[in-house]
C-alpha cells in the first residue's frame, strides 16, 4: 500500500465523526482518477503535497489558508446543508448531488460546488517543473484548439474574463469534445443549471483568495504562473476515463 493511501485512510479515521463513522467503512467514489470519500459526511482529503510544494508559483501561506480555511469551510457547510435538507449522504455521490443541484438551496449549491471544485483543484496540481499534455489528450487539444499554445491562450482568456469570483474549466462537453468555459462563484459544469455543461477535466480557481497574497490585483500573472503546476497526467487520466 502506498504511503499516500495510508495517510488518506488515517485522515479519514481521524476526521470521521466519533462513534458511527469510526465503525463504518468509507465509501470511495472514483471519478476519472479523482477519488472522493464520504462516510456519514463528505470528507476533505489531505493535500497530496506540502503547503510549500507549489512555491514560488503559489505561496505556502495561500495554500494553507486556502485548504484549511476556505476549502474546509465548503466541506463543513456542505455537510451542514445535507443535514438540514435531509440528503442521504451514504447513497448520494457528490456528482449526483451536483447534477440535481437546482432542487436544493443556495447554500447547498455554493458548498457542494466548493467541495467538489477544490478537491479537483488540489489533485490537478503538482510541484514544478511544468509538464505538457501527452498521448490522446495532447492530440485532442491540438484537434480542438489548434495547438497547446492556442489552448493556453483561450483558457487564460476565460480565466481573466470571469468577472468577480469563479472558475475557468477545460471540459468534455455533451458532444464529447474538449471545450473551455468559466462559471461564477462555486458553480461548475456538472450542475444541472450550468450555462455550459460538461465533465470537468481541469479547473482553475480565480477567486481572489486563491492568489491575492502573492499577486494582489494581477490575476493574469497568477494564471501564467499556474501553468507550471498543472498535473497533466491527472488530467489525461480523467480524459481517458471519460465518465461522470
Ligand atoms: Mn478557492
């Protein structure tokens, strides 16, 4: 067993609710290489690297605050909303919740999105040096956007032009083609009410909390720096798995 799965198990044990959760087995859902676990609660996974690991492109203080305060808050508030709105978590995956999010409150929408988006975000990054897409994903990017550079340009535009807080996405759309879109707040393309629907392969958090300590108002500099951190192997695995 790898040390990362050991630490994941330990984390789940330590963070599960006392009593029932300690005795129950976590339910692991795998979505295109992204593993999400839940027991009686949705569970925030540990970061797959140290807070300092993404320096100098994303600073340690930002990573620590982002993971332990902002993202942890979404997971907690999601669980609270599930209690209030009587969601049977044991029989509800996060993606099925997102697919019917219009039936729930704004609190549920913001925090279910926030939970999923951040779990995906952490896993889709890795310490520099920058890598490039390979294999079938590289070919698909060339087919859809012309070149990797053209893709980066279009994605960066979507991220820059998202007014206020939100996310930029590389998705597989309903025609099973690669596409770029952005969403406001913590919405994402899995939501039934999303303007552009699809399966998110890669997402970039453009909330100010993701970059302001280091980049202040210079969102384009944060976007440029972030390319050094994309875990293209992870994105390619999601592309090849190609399932919601
Ligand atoms: Mn965030």
